[in-house]
C-alpha cells in the first residue's frame, strides 16, 4: 500500500505517518521510500479484510526546525484479503447448451430486502466471462469488458464498488448481464477456439451491507439467484453483438420486474477463491466520443460513415423505427474501391445488429464486444440519419496520459499522434498486437520494444505489472517465455511453445524499463525470478560457445524485404539477433541483480554478458568491422546493445549510415531493428542520417503511411501500397503499435528528455536539433511532477525553456555547450550565452 505525499516533498525528506485505527492512533516515522510515496509498513497487526483506517502524513524539509502541518486525512479501506472471506460462488444459466455452438447470453438476478437504513455498502464482483451489474435499475460502475483478461486458472480479477447510493430501505434487486468474452467465447487464430477456459458463463458477486446500527448483511451469489435469457442474442469479441430490443424488460433489475417462466434457478459452478485478486491498474472505459466526419448515403440505401480516425470501440446509435426493423453495422479500418476492406479482419466478422422494438426512440450500443475501425457501414437505417444519430465511443484501459510531444514538422506530429492512437487501441486490459482481426493477443516482443514509448506516454505501470505477472505464470518450467500471453491455442508455428529472442526478452528488459521510468524497486523484485529463469534457459541453449544459434526464431520480423507470406525471412541472420539479445538481457539482468542487492548474481550475469558479447564479435563481426549480415538491423543491434569495441563502433556506425543513404533513407528494418536504428545512428555520430530516415516520406518509411492518410501505426510499412491496394499478406493490420517505438527517440533526442535515474529523479535535458525542425517541445509527468523542455532555433543557436520538478535535478546539455546543472523550477537557457561563458 502507498501513501501519496503532499506537494513539494523531496525524496530524502523525513516523514511521520499517523494511522487512526479503532485501537487508537499509531505513529510511524522514517524516510520517503519512493519518488512521491511512502511504502506503508503497518506497525502492529496488518490490515484485515474490510478494515478502514484514517491516514495523515507530515514531513520535515531539509534544515527545517518544525514539520509541516498534518495533511488532510484520507480513508484507506481494505478489500477481501483472505480467500475465506469470500462466500460467493459462480452462478449462471441452468438450461442446457451446446458448448460448440453460439450460445445466447444469460442475465442473473436476486431480490432482497433491507429492513433498516444503510451506512455503507460494497459490491465485490467478477465473472467467468464478462459482466455488467445493475442495482435497482441503475448501472454499477462504468468499466467495460470487466473483469478483463488474465490467466484465469491462476488469477481472476474482482473489482470493488461503493454501492451505498444504489440501495434503498425495503425491496431491492441486483442483476447482471453476462457475456462470453475471452473466457468461453471464440478467440484465437483461424476462426478461433471456443471454451478456452471453461463452458460456463457465471457471475461471482458479494454484496456487503453495513446498517447504521453496525450490523451487517452479506448477499452472495448462490443457488437462490435466478437466471433468464436477455435481449442479447449473440455476442463475441470478434463476431460482434446482436441485440433484440423487443426482448428487453426495462424493469428486469428492479423490484418492479415481472416474474416469468423464463427466469429459473441458477446453476452453480466452482472457483477457488484464492485465485480472486484485486486489480493493480485501471479498467477499460470509454475515454472519448468521436462523431462521424462524413456520412454518405449510398444508392442502395446503405450509409457509409467515416470517423476520420482509426479507433477502437463501438458505435452508439439513437434511432426510432418500426418493430422488427433490423439495423446492421459492419466495421473496417480502410476502404477498397469505396467499400469496406474486410479481408484484413480475417475471421472476425465485426458486425453488430440491432432489432428495434417499435416502442419509440432507442439509444443503444453493444456491451461485450469491441472493434477496430475508422469506417462503418450501416444497413437498414429507418428514416433520415442525423449528425447526432451515431457516435463512435473509444474504449481502452483508462490510463492517465503522462507524455506529450510536438515539433515544427506537421507530418512528424501526425506520426506521434498515430503512435498515441495505436497505443490506446491496443492497451485494452492487456497489450495486444492489433485490435481488429481474429488475433488481438498479448505478443511479448511487441510490448518489449514498445515499453519505453508506452511508459512515457501513459501511466501504464499498473496494467503492465499485472500482465507481467501473467507472463511469469505462463512461463514454462524450463524458463521459456511464450510468444504471447495469456497463452491460447495457436497456429502450428507457435506450438509447441519454443523460446524466441526479442519476444522472450520481455522478461528481463520490460521490468527494467518500468523500473527506470516509475522507480518502483518492488516491481523489479517481483519479476526477478522470471527474468533469471529466462536468461538461465538461454545460457543452457547457447552452451559454452555463448552463441544462441539453434532453434526456431522470428528474427527481424516484418523486415520490408521479407516476402508477404514469410515475414520472418528478413535480411538479418536470425541467430545474430538471438545472440545479441542474449548478451543484452544478461547485461540488464546483471543491472537488476545489483539494484536488488543480489551481488553474486550480479557478478555472474555481468561475466555472462561479457562472454556473450565477445562470442558475438567473434562470430558476427568481420576484421573490417562490418557485420556478417550486412543489414541495417545487424548494425543497429551491435551498436545499440554495446556489443562492439570502440574501433569497431566507428566502422559499424559508418557502414550503417552508408546503408541507409544507399537506400535513399528508406526503412530496411523490421520489429527488432526499427526501435534501435535511430539511436544507433545518433550515438555513432550520424544524427543527420537519423533525421533523414525519420523525415523520408517514400515507402517504406515512418511518414509514408502519414502521407497515405494513416491515423494509426501500420503493421507493415506497406499495409496499403502507393496505388491504394492492400498488402496481400495475411497479416495486414492498420493498427499495430510496434513500429511506433521510434516515438521514444522523438521524446529523448528530438524533444530532449531522458531519465538518468529511476523515476526521473535525475534527468538529462539534451535536445539534438536536425532534419529542418526549428522547434520542438515535450513534457512528461514523472512520479515527482512534470518535467518539460521546449526549444527553438535562433539566428545564433538555441533557446531552451525547461521545467524541473521538486525533488529532482537535471543536467542540461545544449549543442556546443558545456553541461549545466539545474535544480527544481523553471529555467531559460541560451546556447550562445552558455558557449560564450564557457569560452
């Protein structure tokens, strides 16, 4: 548990924590243990389930004679901390179903009475499948696709809601909509697999009411609940949802509901309460509404809607029409010949259907599905469609935005916005590869390369910490990290699960990235066993040679030179990639071990990293300093991972720059090389070439999709070809964040902000202008506060405005100037003045 400090508290300041418990006030003193928080070590007995305590804090600033005043009190309340405190069991429909067929979702409900006034009430809720809860006809919470996707046999999240205001003295009703979701819905490759985790669709809910006299009532899901079919006829994350408004009773979750033969006793199921866990990050929510940019009525009566932005969500309709009228909505990311291009969706039909009741205007959106789309086709709309008839609602994990960037080049600004939108569309409870087709999986390699960008743009640490916990749960006993997590049935190339470089290295590199960005050593400690098991596995696979040169590898996946039907057949030796990542992971594991005080491990992995780097040079670097794979990715890996001698670095950097220029600064890297190439060029003295690469607009390049109207990052550099046709490959997504990892370079090199100590406690402010860009600004909300940098070129140099948060220090390094140390506050620097002062 953490306690947030009052503004202005420095990292080294002392604090005094006051806990007001039923047993009396307890004081604890010490020092701040994190960038802006105290890790609470409760004195005496630990918190117990449902306990509520009041917390206050005051601090001593360095040199102060008196502490600050006590902060405003905050109430800390524990959830259900022990499995024994759960009384709820999963409950769902009792009718027979064909587990291999489409099944109509159920609703469940329970009537109950409260015979005296309520002081407060909490609802703890989860499900096998998806749920939305109502009490007395009013929605509880605003999350979507709850409880999200985890490795269900080991971890099923529950959420806690304050439902005091939902209850009334006397008669009450609680009810829940249910959906298949990831639990038993169709999911995966080649049309998907049903019932991955089970065949039941069940609610797990525990309502705990405290009356004003202190007595309690616990109402948990059990055999006394009832179930009935709802108006949702079919629902699937890929397929979409069909809803028949004629079958909806608006009073179904109120005491006024009409009993009918459709409502029968529930069937109970089993769930080990020890697997129920509280969430560590925010849920999926609607975060924005986007009206259609254009609505075109086609000759046959269909309406084609363009929302001007490729997004992830669903449509909300407001419509009136005759009973039985059917409205069908199809979705796609792009058009082909003026029609929806649905081939890239593969087996995901992405179709929603609304059947009207004829009872007047209806506002409706699907509940248990999401689509990736910019365009929607609506068939069967009765009457005239007005501008407010249809709205696109954007859904993703409701992370707090923390990073921004813009510059004088509008194409680069659009590129950065595309990165942001692709992250939003794919951070849907887990970090997925794409949001539209029959896949949407938590690919480990995609996240590994994108984590530095993601952790700048959004506070995603809670979400990714949870997902990394699942990565560890899915790790095989020998240390193998699956290609995607959670693991589901896959294509033959992914089964059986095999270790793969860059993808498996998420175990070592991503916890380190999150530690550097958020400063939480506890996260590093939690995932340390997983990281060790991974590197130990690769050490065994490489053997004494330290070369990982056997087994299946994806290499530099989606190198633009690879054929559409074989994305792994790139220009770079896949075992060069594997050995480079082996050295890189061993190095970072040594850093992690040292940070955690594991001195023996730190030395072992330091030596291992050095031995592997030596082996890499012997095998893959020629006497002239060139790579045996004379490809940009090979040089980028060797340079960015520090695998070369100083003399070799110069030769490799020069050769990399020459390769880029020989290809007219077009991209020649895939998933592995793309996040590294600009840094490799920059640090080897070829910043100008890195900017040439960034600002190229011909295909393949980062800006080519922007010139083609892209509003998200594409999976392939040429997902859409210059003539407007689609890439014929089976993997042609228009919303794939991995190649957007270049935004991290934009933040650090163009914008100029780099964390040099965990949590941005120390920062380097080092803008590197180029590429014709005349100004840039970026800011990031660190755990200490906002750090920002804005620069613009002048006739004689560079003017910089910088903001350093409290508790931090910065080193400003302007081109041609000596470093300047900066403390907290606002600073204005002029490179001409600094250079003159140094002279």
